[in-house]
C-alpha cells in the first residue's frame, strides 16, 4: 500500500521489451536507502516489484496486463517517473489509500495557471470511472495523491500547488500527454457491495447466513 506522496522523481536508464513484456532499469537515489529485492515500488502509480537492486539503480518487470492498461509502455530511456516505496507501518499517512493498481489511463486536456496553483484537466479513457470521481474526493494521478476540484461529462480537474508540481513528473506534463489513474479504493468497494447485495443470494448463502425475517422479528429488529 502507498500514500500517494512521491518520494522522488527517477529516470529510466534502460528498457528492454518483448511483445507486451518490459524490463525497466530505473535510476534513483532517495528510495535506494533500504530498497531490497522483492520490495514494492510505485512507478508512476503502478505497483511493481524490484527484481534487482544495484548502485543507484533497480529493475522491475512489467507484465502484459500492466503493459496494456497503463502508460508505462510509453516510457523511453531518459523518461522521468514518480517513485514511492511502500508505506511503512509506523509512518504518517499524509495522502490517501493508494494500491498502485491503476484503473486506467487518461489524457491531459489542458494545463492552466490559477494564481499560485496549476489546474490540470484530465479526460479518462474509460468513462465508467466517473462513478468513482467526485468533487473533493481523492484520486491518484501518476501515483500522486490529489483532490478532485470539479467534474464534467468528460473530464475532471485537479489543482496542483507549486511544491507538488516541482517535485513530481507533472512539471514535465503537457496537454495531450497520458497519465495513469487510480480511483479511491473505498468507492470501488462500496460500489461492489451495493451491486452484490442487490443481486439475489444463492441458496448456499441463504443457508449459511442463518438470518431470516423470522429471526430478525424474534430478536426485535422488525
């Protein structure tokens, strides 16, 4: 699990591809302090596993599912990327719950300055994500924990303070660039549970629950 607070901007030192499989060699410094083989690292908001750890570099494998559903396939040697190690159990939770499981990608429609802030307008590739995107709600853009400002029928906006802009890859993003999007996991679970409860339970579930109208009436619930 991650918090969406980027620790540093890394640089892609090398990339090898084969079909929809990639191996990324990433240059970093801050996160290398205690990084070990097998550790999880958020790379542009995608949870990946360190497979080798060297002197200021580490490698990660990208499998076909991740290749197809994120913007990692667009990376080239020299590309910059947001990096965050998995959350430490004793650390402060300054962002929101980020799993590193991107729900899809989106395209930056515009970048506009609003006094000391910069407003990014993003259009998700999958319109179905809008059921999880609400004003003042949490959203992750390329691994960055952000707050939704407004939504429209086809896009949403986030407002970036100068510190966040200067310490993440958003500083290098322009209109037309793609970003990884992860919606708030709480909304996804609520949506799943509502749809699950609205469907008729099967006979095994009825039998195992032990709850019936008679049971509820006998215990004063109805």
